[in-house]
C-alpha cells in the first residue's frame, strides 16, 4: 500500500457525512471529526457484559461474530445501527436509543436506509429453502414484512439508488436464485436480471447511467459489470481475483472491495480494493491486503469494509479485517486512484 494512506482510528468505518466519520469499536458507536482528528463516543448498543468482553479484542470479535454490521442515516438526527441480532434506532438530538428491534436471525448482510425506514432481508443458511422475507423498521413501529421471496436461499443486500430513489435487492446463491431486483417506493420487487453465478451479487453501486456490481461466486471467475439503465444490458468490464463484497463512492470515484474466500477459483492470499474514476469502465487496484494466518472458517474471510453515505471529502476510508498487520483498523487514503 502506498504512502498516501495512514491509520485514523481503531475500529470499523461505517458512515460518512460531511466532516464526520461514524465508526464502531466493540459494541459502541463513535463519531470522528476530520477537522479536529478527534473521536467522540456516542453510545453503546444494549448488549450483555459477555458480548462487550468478546467484542473488545478484534480477533475474538471475529471468532465470535461480535462486530457491529452497519450504521445508517435514517433521517436528520436519527441513526439506525445493525448488530448483535438487533437494529437499534438512536436519536442524536436526545442522546438516547428510541427503539430496539430484535431480529429473528443473527443479522442481515447489508441493509439500507430509505424513506425514513431501514430495509433488510433475511441472511441465513436456509438449507430447506424456506420463504425469505424482506422487512422494514423505523423509530416508532415494530418490523413489518415488505415482501416474501420464494425460491431463493437468502437476501444479500438492500441498497438505495440515489438517482432514482428506488431500492435494489440482491439474492443468491445457486444459479436460479441469483438476481437483482428493483423496488419503487411502496411497490413490489421487480426482477431485473439474474439466473447465473455471474449475476450473484452482494452490494451494487450506482451512477446516473448504470448500476455497477461485482460477482460474489466461489464457483466461477469473478468480474465487475455495468448494467445499463436504458436497455438493461450487462457489460463485463473487469476481472477480479476473488469475490466482491462491498462498495462505496468518493465524489465521482467508485470502489469495490474483494474478499479472500477459499475456493478453487478465488485467491486466498490477498484481497483488494479496486477503483474507477470513469463511471466503472476501467478499474485499477488501489489497496492490496495480505491475509493473516488465522483460519478462514473460524475467523472469517479476509475482507475490506467500506462506508455508506455521501463522501465528498476527497479521501477514501476503509477498514481491513483479517489482514496481516491491520485488523479492524480504519485507514484514510488521500490518493484516490
């Protein structure tokens, strides 16, 4: 990694808004000021003393899955935090938790904030292929079911498209279960594309003209694609050495991170962040991480977490997990590409 990056804080970056970077450390949520280079603890999730202890060390937290998944902006002054089998709604103005939703499963993989709610889907092993539900919650009401998917294993992600104000849902894992779905406000999911491992997607990104995504397959060579909004054609633009998990934007730049997921086609020795500054046509590696020596199944895949939010800082923030010498430490990179 180049000299244009430096460690900012110990913890996992989650959300960027203007000068403020929200991140989590253990079971607590913090706000980091870019101007003062100071961090401030906002609140701790309501968890047991055992959970707090297990989350205090990065490697133990990886082993026991005690890591906060996401911090999302639901509305001005209102944060939604996903982690520890719950979604907590926190009012920044009042300085208190105003709602706590317990989840019927450990966590969604990626949830989205839109229209004053948090939308999320069930992410479980689901070997029996039971129906999979899409939910929404807010700061006042209990969770409600938005849609029930049939014939899929689980929901990978829900993402908000800022250009159309739609939601996009991705599902997996077998060929016929893989798909990208679009939801207009108060509408039902519309199937857009799917049906192959090359359309097995975790988190898409959005430009004015395209939906960008990388594949998440342990079975086939992984790639990055562009889906045209005009005619829904899918264009393969870049090959990557392992599964693509997360994505983010920094101004006009877009980034995807890959994961060291063991398989016959994936690299397990390193994982990357790749970036593009031309709408996803051309990509190059900007961060390269070497996997640590801890076993994959117990301590999770090597991966790089990227933040939500509108990042116009001109700096890329990212958090490697399972990297040699950098485990759940957030870095700031000034050289975007």
